[in-house]
């Protein structure tokens, strides 16, 4: 017999051959008593309602199992899957973006009509861009949707290929609408490149306008629309189609209200193609830059063709059949 001291200091005899016992969780989740030494007596755990098992029968627990159980769920890879980065991108942001766009169009149109001339055109353009950039700054100051501004080299490839394809499709649409396709040319004071407004007719349409429009329509508006539709329908497909259609419709409407569209249906169709292509790129890749590059290539290719026409002095006189 061996003795052990209890909490009051009294000695309690233990059976011979019994050293100690410990409890361990079994595979079923319950606790079992395990003797670490030989025990001659039986029924040591009868009063506790626990079963005795041999230590060799209990598998060793993986030391990393508890860490894996406590590991937090992984964050979404892109904003399309939701997550905390799109929490502020909902009804409030969508509403303020539309209000800002509407106010910008109204003020720009009024300023252009009151001032008139080149100065009125400049004021109208600046007012419109400020109205479009204000929601962009506000949205990105609150949060950046995960992966939206990430760049991959495939974005450059998509943008170049689709931008050229859109320009070719635009030419086909113009030919279908008018029967012929005239070579474009820029307005020039002396009929040469020296008299071209390089800032207003080249730099701004080719570079600045596409970036501003893509940031508003396919960064802020498209993401906000997608987030709202996804929360309402619980369907990524419906949210994507709805966001693409609404953003493209507003994109075409803006060009119509600002007088950027021509007199034929081909111009509206071309702008709609640019809008829906940019929306599809953002929704498929989760990134913005493919749409930005495609829009830049589309606009810049038109400016380049117009520069060639101005340099050759054709002024729209060459017809391509």
C-alpha cells in the first residue's frame, strides 16, 4: 500500500500497484480514464462513470489539429465574392454616385450654354469630370474592393486585343449605317498638324476621358450595382448581368446627353459595345485595368486615324468601301 495526501493533509492509502490516473479525450469526444501504471485492483473508476482503456489504444492527437480548428475562415479572393471590403459599396454609394452624375450633367450643360464657345466647352468638360471623380474619391477613401485595382499582365493583353477589336467593329457599324466609311480628320486652324488642339483633341480624348469614365462606370458604379443586386437576389449571375446592363445604359445615356454620339445608330451601338465589354472584363477578371486599357486603345486608335487623316490632308475625303 502507498499513501497520498489529500487537500486536508490526511493520508489516504492507495492500492498496491496503482500509481496514478489521467483523463484523455477519446475519438468519440468523451473523456476516458487512463492508468499510467499497473493496477491490481479493479473498479477504480466505477464511481465516476468512466471507462478504463489501455493507453496504447488511444491514438496520438495531431499537435496542429487545434490550430487548424481555430483558424479563421479565409477572406474572399476578389470583391465578387463579397467580404468586408464591399460593405460600404451599397445603396448609399450608388445613390450618391447617380446624384453626382446627374448634377454634373445639368451644371455642365447649363455652363456650356451660358458661356458658349471653346471656354464653355472646357468648363462643361471639367465640371462633368469633377462630378464623376467625386464619387470615386469618396468610395475609395472608405474601402478598396479586394483585387479591383490589382494589375496582371493579362489585363494588358485583354485590353490591347479587345480595344483593337472594338475599333474594327465600330468601323463596320459605321459602314453598315452610312453605306461608306470616311477617313476621319481633326479640326485644324491651318489644315496641318501644327494647327491641331493637341490637348483638347488628342490628349484628353485618348487618355484622360477613358480613365475618368472607367473609374466611375466600371469601378464605382458597376461594383456598387453588383453588390446591391447580389444582396437582393443572392445570385452572382443575375447580379453580374443586371450591373452590366444598367451601367452600360447609363454610359450610353451620358454620351447622348453630352452630345458625344453621332446622328446614326452606329455611334450609339459602338459606345454600347465599349461599355458592355468593359463591364464584362471587370466582372470576369475582378480587375479594372483591362477595361481601362481597352477603352484607351479604342479612343486612341480613333485619334491616331484622325491624325493620319489630318497629316495627309484628306479631311474625311477618303472613302473606304
